[in-house]
C-alpha cells in the first residue's frame, strides 16, 4: 500500500499541476468553456455566466496548488479530501457531457490536448481510482520538509500562480495552442485535404410494414422495402476530418469577403467578439491605431459578431473610421483572448497578435 500511495501521489500531483498550468496559461478560454456548461442547453445556470472568469481562475489555481501540496506531502487530509471532491465533481461533469453529448470538449487540458467527452470521462475515472488509493492510504503521505519550509514553498507556488494569471489576463497566453497563433496561415488551416477521412454516417429509416414499425439502417441509400415511409434519422458512426479552422469568415451585407481580405498584402484586423462587452480602454485606442496603420499603407478592418446597429453605435461613440465585418462569435473568441485584440496579417499569415494593453508592441513596417 505504501508504494501504491507513493506512485499515486506522483501521478495525481503531477497531472493536476500539468492540467492546471495549461488552463492557467489561458483562463479566459477555460471561462468560455464554463459558460457553455452554465448556458441554457446544459445546466441552465445563466446567473453564473458573469462569474465564469473568476470561477475559472480560482479552479485552475486551486488545481495547481493541490498538486503542489500533494507532492510536498503538506496538509494531507485537506489535500486528499479536496482532490477527491474535485474529481468526483469532474467525473460527473464529463460523464454528463459524454452521455448527453452536451459539451464536446471539457477543456481539461485547454487547447493543448483535445479529448473527446468519453476520453475525458475515462481519464477522470482513472484519476478517481488513484485518488481513492491516496484516500485509503493517507497515513503513508509524509511531508518532505519541516513545516516552515513547506509554508514557504506552498506560499511561493500560490503567489506565482496568481502573478501568472494576472499576466496572461492583461496580455495574452504565454503559449498559444490554437490554429491562429503567430506564424499560422488562416487559409492553409481551413483546407480539407483530398485524401482526408470522410465521416461514416448511418441512416436509420423507419417504415410501417404490415402495421408494425420497422427500422432499416443503410449508409445513405433509400432502402427497398414494401412499406410506408415514416421518418429517417442519422447517426455519425465515425467522425470525418475537420480542419483546424472551420468556422472563420469575413462577411458584410450578406457577402463573403474572406478570400479577398485574406489575400491582402498588408492588413490589420480588430477582433471584438462582442462590442457591448469590449473594453472601453481598448476601443478608445483604436482610432489612433487605425489612422497610423492606414498612413503606413495597411488596410484596417474590424471583425465582430455584433450586429450593424451595435457596430454603428460603437463607431460613432469612439470615432472609428473603419468598417466592421461579421464572423462567428465562437471563432472570434478562439482567435484572440482579448476583446478587442489586434491581428496583423500578410496574405492570411498572422505576423503579430496583441492584447489591447500591448498596442505599442505593434510594428508598421
């Protein structure tokens, strides 16, 4: 039992630190995932949506902190009981997501490692087993140092987590795992290769045969059956290839300008997924930035999911002299964790990407 506890301690502590740090690198992204769970299609707890970011920050810092405490062997009862409570909750959450197909990616490892709902659930069940071993053998968890040293190390770990969260919230994630990172080409990430795997879809046809409902399954072709057609449903058996970017567009007045704009040699794009929620400081800085960019030979546009009325109101309030184009809100949230954020593109390749707090870092060569 002693050796099992030591093994579990290393595995659980290391995994909690790893998972927590990945999400701590991008707490805004984790908050977006929590908003999905709080939304009307899942738990319908809309009153928690404004608290998604504070909850996300607390959860990821606590996750890292528990991993550190476990490895140090500090406060074993508090640590193990907290770990057990967290894993029971997240095991239920991932089971719910997988069984009801509500949230297709739980965000356990952010954008770094994508897991399907059932993979996430399996991971949590394995973790639950290891944490139960810790619970049963808690007497074997001994501290590595004396209490004074443990206080200092755990305090430093907590402080570093808070400072790191503060940094990424006021700038951008230190490591970008998304398909819109600097150096990526948007068009290339939208391409579906000719030899890409196609989805396998079963069609379940319901017919009334001799007064009884009969279901016949095909791969899409209409079945030859002597009966009265009732209905048909589809089931995706195997998912097909999905390009890294599949929901990006630049539309205005019902027309798609994506190809034209992404072929521009010099283009600045303001990303503001929701203008009503955009930071006022960031919006105020856009007029001067756009004027400077245009003088340097760049085309300057905005990209938002807000409607024309909101676009017009914001442009008037802040004196903006550029056009807004429409894009899906989820795609815009994925592009940059700042509202607004700025991209500099050359023929669709992202050369620079900054938070509105870092506009002075942009270059105009």
